[in-house]
């Protein structure tokens, strides 16, 4: 049986594209300028959907790496982060 190599996700030098950076800035400005709670909630839901989709893509790619090359990423790098600023505010 082949030995599994665990590597940190940062090893793959995954950086946002210039297009992603512009989109990020556009969304941040939209949030900062928004005065409507209902619009902010809608934005939050859409951003959550995008984050969930990207998380699924990352996990799928990591699974393919494992199958093809015996490389896997530390599971801690693939979990959704805790948002400490929201903890205790429920």
C-alpha cells in the first residue's frame, strides 16, 4: 500500500485572480454602502452559497489529488472556519 503524503493547502499557492480581487472589492464596497437590512441579508445568503460551492470544489479537488497522486491536505485546512466575532451573539 502506498504511503499517504499530507501537505498543507498553502503548498499549492492558491491565490485569488485579479478578477476575483476586483469582485471582492466591489462586494465589500456594496456592503459598506448598503443601508438596507433586507439587502444585506440577501447578500449574506448569496455569499454563503458561493462559499459553500467553493468549499465543495476544493474538497473534490483534494479527493482527486489523493486518488491520482496519494497526496492529501490536512483536514484542518478544509474545515469551515469559526467566525469568532459572531460567537456568543446568537
